[in-house]
């Protein structure tokens, strides 16, 4: 009956340029902050970071979803190692898959940018390691 409608202040609205940036994403800074940082007077485009991954990028998010699946699998299968399980091609495959996944995860973790407290992403390898 008495629902209030709130209107967004112009200060919080993204302009057309900022909306395009947000839609396509960015590898140079946190995707949520770069359109607004470009409007700052002292903003400088960060140098390319080559093979360092954006923590909000599609590759890293996909890898993290894979990590979730592997954790759930390990959550069930590690306690099952207390019992003698029959030889099974699927179990052998998954045993090696999880080993390789967690080994590669070390590399992925060491090559993913770090989000700072102010929302910017640090791509310097020395800082990450």
C-alpha cells in the first residue's frame, strides 16, 4: 500500500563510457572499480601484466569453481581411503585428476593478482609471491 520509491543519485550513475567498460570487463584493474578510476585526475593506465591473472577474470573464476568440485570430491573420498575400495577405473582417474589439479593450483595461486584493501588489483609478481 505505502511502498516508497527511491531514486538513484546522479553521483552513483555510471555514464555511457563507464557502462561499456563494465560490460566488457577489464584486465587492468578490478572490474568493478576501473570505470570510476579512469575519471580521477591522477589515474594512469597500469602496465600490461602478461600472464598474471585477474582474480575476477573468467579463467580464475572457472578455476575456483573447479576447486569447489575437487574439494567436495576430496571431502567424500579422503575418509573413504580408510577402507579397502575395489579397483575402479573412475576412482583411479579421479585420484590422478585431483593430484594434478591441486599441483596446478599452486601455480595458478602464484600467478593471480592480489586485491588490495582499496579495491585495486596488484599484478606485481614480487608482491604476489
